[in-house]
C-alpha cells in the first residue's frame, strides 16, 4: 500500500504517518496544493497512491478542492472513481453538510479527528488495502 497523508497539523500528520507506515510506503503533504502535485507526479511515474488521507481545512488549497483536482487527474487518464485511489477525508469539524459535500466530490469515507486508528484500519480492510 502506498499512502499520501495530507495534513497541516503536525500531531495529526505524525500519528497518521506512523500508523500507515506499518502497511507500506507513506508520503506527506502539508496542504492541498502539495497533495495534488505529489499525486500527479506519482500517477505520471506509474507508481500511484492506493490511499489518500485528506484533511479538509488547510491553507493554500483545502481538501475538497484537492479531491476535485485529484479525481480530475485520474479522469484525464481514464481512471473511473471506483477504480481510483481511495480517499479518506479527515476533519475536526463534525457536520453532516460538509460530509455530504465531500462525498459528492468523490471521497470514499470520513473520519472525525482525533482519528480513531481502529476505525481507520476498518476502512483500509474494507478497501482490501490491508488484511
């Protein structure tokens, strides 16, 4: 499993990186702009990500816009959403409106911070990314 953790908060980034590194290669981006650049480069190299954990509220480019751009990069290569990267949105804000908006922008799941790592592991298992 190759993962991209997109998180501007150091502690959240460290926790996710430490946990996900157990399951494979794990890269970090601190905002949506960096995430789109990293995702595009990985896709271009033929070694794309299997999972993106994307914070919603970040500087420079928020998670919703980054997800739109990531899905557009996949679409330009003919990769349809069910066959693309799995995207788990992470947020400190627990609001249904924001979550529904995220799902409309093709994310696969939501986790509310602080991230419960057993919930994240359940998501990974449901996508068959880990056993």
